[in-house]
């Protein structure tokens, strides 16, 4: 880059003793007007507009047509100013909003790539270190959302999916924690998951400091254990001979036999 222009945006410098300095200054301001918060109307329109607006920006696609567009290079950033079209030098990494596609693109070499391709690599999903929705994400909570409702719905068969929705949560080792923590006023009240082992458990707390296990499920047997105790009673009345099969959840059976005439007048 010449010493007469800035290194990145190619803005023309004023020279000492230069005549008509306003011409150089206005050229630099015009270029800044195009390159700051860049918004282009389209990057797929190939036919040159017949009635463009002052300051309109386009990214040229392959084989553009029109007296001023024809023969220009695909990927050129062009601007309409003072009755004429001019190419605006676009440096590597320049981001632009494409208004008709509602997307953000980034200058890469002589072309442009969508923001997701530029950050994640061509064909990959968008990769970000932190994401905050209506709130600020931080190092402790790299994903944070402040909303009143949250919806996950399955992709149907007619949309290219299979209608299923399975959420997978994974921890590294059995001794780690994988849980859903329910809070009130940012104080823990209940925790459901694999807490310090691989058995499913529910723990509750009145103050967020002291925790008690309400129940746990043994992963090997499927049995539910109630640490604080639990009672489930089922009463079956036999008025005649018959067979009785205890339910799978029963831990004990109490039989009460009443002799004939023992309970009535």
C-alpha cells in the first residue's frame, strides 16, 4: 500500500501543502460511509439497477450485467454515489449485512462467506465461546438465557427428521455430577440427576445448604429406595377363595382374617 493511503481501508491521506484538500477528505469519508456498519442490498442480483439510491451497496455475483457492472469481478463491493458506480476496496475480515437474505457475510480473499462458515469452517456449524440470550454470558455460564418460555420440538418426518426428540446429557466419570438444579431466588431447592454416582436420585433442600436424598433408583436393579421413608398401601378384599399375586413394588404383606359373624350383628 502506498504511503498516500491507509494500510487497511485504503483511505487517502491529505498531503502537506495539497490543493483542494476537501476532495481527498470527501473521498475518504465516502469510503468510510461504505465500510462502517456495511449493509448491502443483495449479493445475488446480477442485473444492474436502473434507479439506484444514493449510497446503495451491492456485492456482485458471477457475470453481472449492465453498463457499469458488466465485466467486473464477482465479489466486488460496489457503491452508487453521485450518479456513478465505483468499486469500494473491501479488506479481509470485513463484515456486511446482506439485507435481502438477512444474513451476515465476511470478506475472505476475493469472495465472501457466511459468518457461520467463517467462524466454524466451511460446512460446519457456527462456533461461539459464549452465548447470552437477553442476558450476559460469562466464564461460569458460557450459555445463559433470560426468558419466560423455552420450547424444544421434534423435527417431523415431513421436514427431514424422524419425529423423535432425545436430549442427551453426558458427564465424564461416575464421580462427576450430571443434574438439573432447581433454584428459588438463586438458592438450591431440588437436584435431580446422577449426583456423584451413576444412580438416579432426587435431593431436596430447605436452604440451599443442607441436602437430603428423597429417593434414588439403583441402576443395576431398578429398585427405588426412599431414604426418608415412604408408604404405599393397597388393600384387597377376598370374600371367597382365590389367588393373590403381590405387586412388584410390594416389600411386605399384611393379612387380616375376619371370622364369620365377627364384625356384624
